[in-house]
């Protein structure tokens, strides 16, 4: 039976190769900082030899040595393999008389070890990995507490260097992984961006472009890199450069979404409309770390919209002419048949009111476009009822909210308020010089509410039968707008309450 070796008596721990991997000790071999420690350890313990020794599974290696040029001994003869398993410094004053080592070839032959003292080296996790040891070829009579404490302190210094090296290696590994992840992420982004039909660009927080995808260069035909930084405006139409630049600077400063239409020079030399959009990427603190943006060719859609607008204007112009022709026919008929003139005048006024409403929401030219928003009900009513105002004051006052309208609701709205104003001028408040009308508009519960209140006119009473105007008002409100209407004939003037679903006022 083979006698157990010193190595066989080590505590059971994981594979030493696995323990040593995080440290990569080879980079510390003969490190002058370790050599300075072994030099001092030898002087402290009056020993000619001092070593920083690591014990792996199948070998022993010396990272630093003082006064020892022999080869690293076999693991089965290692003093350090046993010393590293001790709780404190292992001291052998005379190995030739110590039963543990008296037959060891390192004692009986070269180098003839007699004295040995080794302080264990342990990781922060408590795993033994080697020793800081001192050796002499002559016995020592004793080993003082100062020498013991000094060797332990120096062993801690060795481990401090080891742990610093491990931290550096771990940091380098993390940096390498982060760099690889970043490089992979950038590569995936570039592959994705190059596959997109849009032009893609990116900038750091300062807004100076440092990346374009392949589509940008394909579309513009410019050499790579020539539009980096602030040079991108060079491919913009001269009339759009300042506008696009100023809008971009506003976004960079404020962090708001960048969105604008402008013209870019195509590789064939023509200028085409594109939609530029840019969004900021924020860190956890809300600070912009990068901008990403796209340029999308909208030239075909833009030209199609212009063509549709041209056709719409032409159609609106023709409809406007139809209203004029109808008004003219009514006027001619009333001249030929004077007996129908009152009816004809009412009809002509209604046609003209419809014409005004149509021209408000669908102007036939830039000159006929209203000053206000084409979707403003207030705006349309002010134009429609302007004829009833006086130079000194507004006889019809419009107040409250301003729900939007479109071409669908403009016609019944125009007929409704034209009839109310006409009746007020004939029979109600506007027939008196001191009379006035107040129209209050409000919105609630998905409904628009209109309160028409006449004051200062002659006393009014409910008519015995509804005339054509009243039936026209009811048809406009109830049938075309899906609303309700209530009339109240007060002694001081008519009050009309109308409710209309907001969905009937404007699409979407």
C-alpha cells in the first residue's frame, strides 16, 4: 500500500484549475511587487529563500521567488501543499527530525531543506490556493511571534494583489462583454436599418448626424460621409433649408418630437417631398442619449393631394356657379311674375345662405378661403349672419364653445340659422331697431346645445300653423342632424333650444 502524501491530506475543495481561472495568475509571474514581498519575507525571517507558491491539482508553481533557482518540485513532495491547509503559519524548524518530512526527497537530497515556514494564501471565499513561504538549508532554533505575524501580514498583501488582479480581469471581461453586446446591437440595428425602405439616420444628443443607412445614400446619391454632422442640409431644397434646420434645433433643445415635410434632392437631380421624423432615446433619468429618425418619400402622395385639391377647388367653383345660376333664375322669374316676388326673395336668400356655407367649408380658390378656420362653426355663422349686424353694434351675439363642422353639417346648420335670423328680422327681435339676439353654444354628454334667445322686439305668440320656414328648420335639425328642437314664445321674445349629436357635426 502506498503511503499517503502531503497533498492527499488537503481539505476537500473544488478543482484548483476552476479556482485559479478568475485570477489568471500567469500575468503575475515574476511581478516585481510580489518579488518585493518575497525579498522582505526572507529578510524578516533570516532565510535565504522565499517563495509565493500556488498549488494546483497536479502541480506546484512559483509566481515569485527569492534565492531559489531550482525547478518547481513534484506535487507529492510539496511542503506548501500541506501548509496551505493549516489555519495559521506552518513552521518546521528542522525537517530532518520531523516525521512528516524526514524522508522527503527535498530534505534527503537537493536542495536539502531543513527550515520551512509557510503562511496559507486564501481567497476571500476562504479557499486555500497556496502559500507565502520561507526556506533555509539549516535548521532554525525558533520562530518568533514577530516573524509569524509578519509572514501572515505579507501573505495578506499577496492576496490583496491577487484580488486586485481578479477585479481587473473581471472588469475587463465585463467591459469586453458590454463592448461585444454593443457591437452586436449596433450591427443588428444597421442590418435592420439597411433593410428598411425609409431613409434612417441617427445622432448623438447634440444633433450632429453620425449615421445614415444604405437607403439614404442610395436615394440621394451622395458619397458616404459627405452629409455627416451639419452637412445634411446641403441636399435640401434651398427654400426648405432654414425652416428644416430651425425646426431641428428646436427639437434638439427641447427634446420634443421632430416632424416636418421638406424637399430632398434625389439622385436623379429632382427634388422630392419627404416626411422627416425624429424621436429621442432617453435614459432612466430622462436625459437624451441619442436621436433616431427617418425620412419617408411622400412625393407621390403630396402631388396626388395637390391634384385632388385642384379638382376640389374646381368642383367647388362649379357648385358656387350653380348657386349663382339658381339665384339668377329665381330673380328673373320674380321679375316676370311679380306676384311671386316675396316667395322668390325668400327662396333666393336661402340659396345664397347655402352658397355661403358651402364656400366657407369648401372655398373654390385661395382668395375665397375664409379668414377663420374652415371647421369653425363660429366663423361660418359670423359670415352667414353678417348682413343682420349694424355698424354701431352686434345685433346678433355669438358666444360659448365652438364645435367643429364639416361639409356635411354646414348645409343644415346654414339653413337652420338663416331661417331663425330671417324670421327674427321679419317678425321678431331684429324687426325692431333696439332688438338683439344672443346665441349661446355649449357641449356636454356628446351633444352640442344651441340656445337662441331674442330680446327687445315686439311681443310674439305661437303661430297657429307651422309655415314653410318652421318646417325647414325642423327638417334641418331632426332629419339631417338627428337632433331635437324646442321653441318657447315668451312675451319679450322667442327662445329656441336645439340639441345635436356631436357626431353629426363633424366626421371623426
